[in-house]
C-alpha cells in the first residue's frame, strides 16, 4: 500500500509533467489503481539525460516563461 501523500505526488507528476504522463501511458498504468511501488516503471539517470525538459512540470515551465518574458520587457 502506498501512502496518500505518495499517491498525490504520482497523480501530480502524471497530470503536470510530460515525462511521467508519457511513461505511465506507454506502460498502460492507471494512476488511480496504483497500490504499490512495484507497479511503477523504474526511471533511470539516462531517462533524465534523454529528455531533461520533460521532467519539468507545466507550472514550472510557465513560471520560467513568465520570467523570461518579464526580462525582455
């Protein structure tokens, strides 16, 4: 059994990061049905190297974009 906090983190990652959404979808993982860590695919350092920007949440990307826009004005 996973904790409610970990379940919340998994759901956030799925809904807000391209990497985890693609990863879970490609493994046909229903995030509402996760009951143990063994159900999750292993993320490797190579995954991060292959697609570093996909790990950033949409909220963080928006914040970065807003800062960049503010700097150009």
